């Protein structure tokens, strides 16, 4: 190989190494852990779905609990997502991060308050949603979401 070709091969190999270095090394599998539906008077419902992401490297897990409100027409009006990150060892578990996000999809709904917290092996979110009619608040509803991890990495 000529010196020019040798440099070209080295440059390509370096570029490939840089690309691989910034890619996530750990593969993630997302799985639904639990799902429940609460039917409301008037035909709507609130669905709560818990998912988990397991990393190839054991001892770490991320989970989400999503609560979404769907009206009687089948239109999603809002959703609340609690995401927790956990470490576990087989003898203990710890919540290392908790984040709460709310997405409002209907003009008459709004977020009154939201907060996320972590304690021990549990992530929690407290959210209050408000509904307006003609610009006047007609109702407020509070929702609590919790996501817990046991010592073996099982989420509830």
C-alpha cells in the first residue's frame, strides 16, 4: 500500500472508532410491565401503563408510568409521564432520578401544579390538572403516580 492509501485507511478507521464511541454501548429492551384502565362516568377512561427499560449491564433499570385521559370520543386530552431510574444489587435498590412531564392535548385543560420526587427505591409524581369552560376553571383533579423497584430490579 502506498503512504497515501495507508493514511486513508487509518483516517477511515479513526472515523469509525469515533462513531462507535458516541453510540450507546448498552442495548435496551422496553417491556410493558402493567396496564390498567379506569372507566369514568360519561364514557371516558384513564389508562395507566407501566413500562421498563432493561440495560444489558445489570444493576440499572429505567421505568415509566404513563397516565392518560381519553374522553368518550376516544380523544386523548392529556397525559402524565413519570420516569424513574433505579440501581439494584440483589440486596437493595435505590431510585437515582425521578422526572415528571405533562402533555396537554386539549385547549380546555391545563396543569395547575406538578412535582416529582425520589425516596429510597421509589419515584413519585404529584400532578393537579384543571379544566376550564369559557375561561373559568370548573374542576381540578389530583393524580399521584409511583414507580418502585425491588432489590432484584422488578418495577411496580
